[in-house]
C-alpha cells in the first residue's frame, strides 16, 4: 500500500471532497442522480467528524464522514485510482475506532448497492434493506458495524 495518512478534514477540503464524490465511477449511469449537484460543504465538515486519507503528495485519496448523533456513516469514498490498495479498510477501521471513542456501540450504514460487499468484507453485517424514497429509486442495503 502507498504511504497514506489520515487527518481530520477542514473546510478548505470541501472542493476536493465534493469532486471526489461527483467523479466517482460508482455513481455513473443509473446512480448518477444520487450525486448530481452534491456538495460536501465546509460547515458540514466543521460540524461532523470527517477524516481524509492523504497520500505522500498530499492528495486526498479517500474520506469518510461519521454522524455521531445518528450513529451513522454518512459518506465514505475512495478515489477510483486508489481503490484496491487498502485505503477503504483503513478508513473503516479508523471510523469504528472514532465511533468507539465517542461511546457508540454500533454504526449504521445505508450503502450504495455496489458497495455492499466492501462493507461486509470490512466487518459490517447486513441488517436489512432501505426502500426507495425521494430521488433515490432503488433499494439500498442497510448494514451495521459493531464497535464494542
């Protein structure tokens, strides 16, 4: 795995995180509506634990956002060119450690359907299915990471 470090995101990272979300090949074709116009705003970053994976050239190659009040993983992305290098696993291990330190017993994930296997491989368990709603016209797997 390349040299990658994790750090807390700052509002200055907003544009780079937004670009990572909007350009993800996982959200092409039928899933494109989910990220069309999506913005990872500076105030969102400042109000939630958002952590970025940064390579040795200081490029953001992945990130996650944890909603502590809801005990939910809100966002998790790894740059297309960095997938398969262990960065996603590193992010999920860090996320569960942060959740545990915050006193959470588990973390809910409503996953993008193609990402379900990733979450299962990194320790989540399937708990159900979230039906289509609003602009999301497909069912999504619901999973949970047990933190304790």
